[in-house]
C-alpha cells in the first residue's frame, strides 16, 4: 500500500510537470513571430508612400524617388534586422502584409506587440505603430513619436505595445491582413527586429501608453505630430502675445474665430476676404492646423482666450477628429460639448456661434463626409439660442446634388479664396444678428 501511494504521488508530480510544460508550449505556440530574421511564412515586407508600394525581395528595397528604403541590417546576427529610412515624405510605411489572414481575436484581449527598435534618427520625423482589422479602412494607429525621440541614439530597446491600444469596441480582428506596420513621416531612420505578437503580456515590463479612444477627444493635449512639434507651441505663445498687445494698445477683440487649419486659412488663402470683411471689426482668429477637439481644449486651458471679452465667438472644430481617427461622431461631439462649457466658463459675457463641421469628400456618401454629418446632427442640439447658437452653412459649398468640387476646396477639405468668400457671405447674416 505504501509503494502504491508513492507511485500515486510520483504520478501526480509527473502529470503536473507535463501539464505545466504543455501549457508553456501551448502558449509559446500561440505567440506569433511576425518577423524574426525573416517574415512569418507566406508573408512579406513592403515599403510604401502615398503613391506606391514595393516588396522587399532581396537585401534591400527602394522606392523610385529614393526617399523611402529598407535594407537588411544586424542586431544579434547577420541580417536579423530591418533598417528602414525615409526623408522628405508626408507619409511612408514599413508593413507586413499579403499572408494568410490571422485570427488575433484572443491576442487582442490579453496580448502585446513586442518589438526591438533602434531609433537612429528622428529629429525631423515621426513614427507610429499601426494594425489593420478585418473591415476595409480599419486602420488603428498608436502614436510613438515623442517616446521614440527620447530613444534616439540609445541603441536597441525592447518595446511592448498593448494590443488593446489598437482595438475599438466594434473592431473585428479575426482575419487580419496587416498585423504590423510602422507609419512614419518627415525624415528618419529606424531599425526593427524580433517582431512578435505575444498572447499574454509579460510581467514587470514597461508598456507603451496609448490614448483611450473613448476619451481622447475630451482629454486636453498638445498637438504632438511630427509635423507640428516645431511650430504648434510657438504659434500658441505668439497668439497669446498678440492678444496681450491688442489690449495693451487700448484695443479690443469683438469677434473671435476658433478652429483648426480651416480657421487658420483666414491668414492664408482667406486673407483677402478677411481684410475686406473683418479687418475693421476688431476680429481675431486662433486657428491651428491639425487641431482636434482635445488640442483646442488644451489651448483654452493655457490662456488662449485670456485678455479677451469678445461679443461673439465663432467656433468650428472636429474635422480632424474625423480625418485622423475616423472617430465615432458621439466622441467628437463630446469634445465639442467640453469646448462649449470651457468657453462659457472663461468668457461668460460672450455669445458663441457654433458652426456645423464643413463637408469633406467629393460625394455625399463619402465616409468622412458621413462622419462629419453625424457630428453635426448631434452638436446642433447643444444650442440654447441665448448664449449658444448654431449655423449650418455647408450647402453654400456644394452643388445641388451635394457634390463638393475642387473649384471650392481643391483638396476636398480646405477652402480656396472663393470658398472663403462663400463662408463670409453665408456667415454675415448671423454676425449682423449676434453682434448687436
């Protein structure tokens, strides 16, 4: 009987060891090595820009203009890494594509993207991580520019990005056709090795922080895109100084425009129209190219409307929430609601005219047009017609069939001088009424 018990104990221990080894092996097998010396079988590495894409088929690949290229490099062994470089480009990418679609449903719940990075140069560029989920146009991006710039010249670093950062509530990652990409711009050079999707997050590692897509529109932040870092904060500071100078000279601001690049365009394409319509009306504009709702909120909380008590604030914001993130209209609208509350608190004596977000995309059924329409359907309900008013002037930019032409907005987003003429004419009746 004693020997039988001993055999039972030994059998239990052996079973436990086997179970532990089996579980470890099962987890190891469920981790996906996207690139370790070479891509996952049947998958390929591509480089791309807005114009074209080209596959890495040997030791290196270069786009025809020579501005984007990748070549095999070295980390721990010969040709076990990829060196990706780009220059003078608005957008480029290093992508893993074209293999049998991957079911990442479980990975997205508990896992991480693990990748070795060596940031060689990024002073004039930026980098983000990107994945695509199943439906077309489902690009999910995790910004990494600021963190990457801190790593320049520090050699190889292991980076862990929670896969939950890439997933929104409605997304389906059961047939993913692009599980990894670096999306970049400007100029830079980054080396990449050992790209893996781990099904569980390792303990005691530092994770990349990512914005919560549900709250990003209402969380104040600076605009830290690679193309904005050099000028965005200096512009904010200059606008503060300009407003102080107006007050110091005994002037005042009666009409204040707040917005993004479309509002900033009053200083560019719209400058002749501004001079004709607003130069003598104590008007001031604080439009910043690229701004989303959270960036305007940051500006308001950092002095943007100090030294002012305008009779009327004209605000339009939200199209970059749409363009950069294809954001749910309700999320963008929440950001706009926050801005209205902030303005009422900081400018209690001012009226606010909230403009419908301008149309974009050529045709009425364009995806981004539809998102903006969804935002407008919500924000028109924010009015009280006492302090907050709403105006939808979008029809002046469109044909009778709802088409947005390049004669008005050459890039189907930003008005040209004729577009600003239309804006000013459509706005005037509202100004006459609200500036009394």
